[in-house]
């Protein structure tokens, strides 16, 4: 059976989909897992796992691999969510581009509701957060509403 006719490609819920899902779940939790480890966990040969992972990458289901960094160990113990709203609703909706240069912004989400975007930020201190909020307001011509995170029980959980 060629790759375009496999159950994983067709999405008919057959065994190949289960194996692909299992591979994705293992890789989402440990992107450094070796092909040997993956093969043991899904019950395939190493070469079959290598081919499947390559196909999952080609199909865009795996978009990359990354290191997960410890923000506290990096001196960034304060996490906050900053909701932003344009001061002038007639201004261009280009806040993400205007804020892209601020490395303290870890994520920018377009949202429905009163705010236009919610930013996830990490900074070393309350003073640094205050300075960042001033930079955000000036760079994007927005108002801000900030929620400081007290503790995080889980984060970046894989969707499968």
C-alpha cells in the first residue's frame, strides 16, 4: 500500500491512524525520543517509524522540535497575561507586528471579546512588568489590562 492510500492518509480511523496518533503523542511529550524508543512504544520497526515520522512532518502535523526552557531558572519568574485594546478603533490592526520586537512577549493571541489581543509575557520583576507595559502601550497605541500569574499547574500540554 503506498502512502497516499494508507488509512492514516485517508483518515478512516484504521490502525495506521492509531499508530500515527501514538507517535504524535509520544513526540509531543518527548521531542528527543529516539526512533528506537518510538518503535518500542508503538510496536513498529525503527525504519517504519522513521518513515512515518518523516510523513507526519511532510503533512505538516509535526511542525518542529524545540527545547522547553525553565523561565524561573532563566531569571524570568514573573508571568502575566496582558490584554490589549486599541485606543483608536480606526487605527490599523497591526499590534502583533508593532510588538514583535519585545522579547518578553512569549505569545500573542487574537481574541473575541472586549480586548483585541491577549499577550503572555515573562519578566524578572514587577518593575520590569511595569516597564514592559509602558513599552507595549507606546509601541501599539493600546490600553492594557494585566493579570499576574501566581502559580502554574500545567502549561503547553500537547493537544493529543
